[in-house]
C-alpha cells in the first residue's frame, strides 16, 4: 500500500528544473551546513549508486556527491515535507538560486515519499518521464535529504546541479 501511495504521489508531483522558476520567495537563503549530516547517508549512497549506474548505461558522466550546501538544502526541504506530511517542490526557486549563488549553472530536483529502498525510489523516478529527465540531465553534482518521519516512512529530496 505504501508503494502504491508513493506512486500516486509521484505521479501527481512533478520534478523541478530551474528554467522558468521564479525566485521571489526569499533571497540570500542561508542554511546550517550541519543539516547535511542528518541525511541517511547509507540510503543516499545507494541511491547515488543506482543513479550513476543508470547514467553510465546512457553514456552520461557520474554525479559527484555534495555533502555540503546541496545536501543541507535538501535536508531542510525534506524536514519541511515531513512537517507538512506531503511531498512538494515548495520554495524550489529559493534552493535553486542559493546553489546558483554558489556557482551552479543549472539546478533540478526530485522528491519522493514512502519508498523503503534506494532501488525502489530510483526505479519510481526512472518510470516517471519528468523525474527521469532530471536524473539524466546535464548535471555534475547531487545532494540528498533522505530522512524518516516518526512512523519510519522515508521522504526524499535530491538536488542536482551543474557547476
């Protein structure tokens, strides 16, 4: 049931790319870099493995893990989604602009909820054309916000960017 619910949610919430995103919510977004340590790095590293395996099969370069700003922003957003009890791309423009202020040329984001393994969330993203497009995008780095709510259900935010 959880996977079915997550698939329904994924189908109704699109991934975000910075093209055309307005950044009027807030400027000069600051974040505590220690937030990046709160992600479930074992799960995040497995997600990165499966994404890089897929990218390699497409002839695309591997993404490098960002354990600083991108992951801190991703954790901050994952905490927000857990608090709201729903997945969203709320304030994506702020996160994208913050990464651009630190040298990113472009930014994308995938979110998910309810998957219990790295392989299942990556497969769900691969089966969604918009999420797949972000995963296969012209990006060089990625950051993760992978966390469980009080019921042990995972929420995921993955930020992609190109330097």
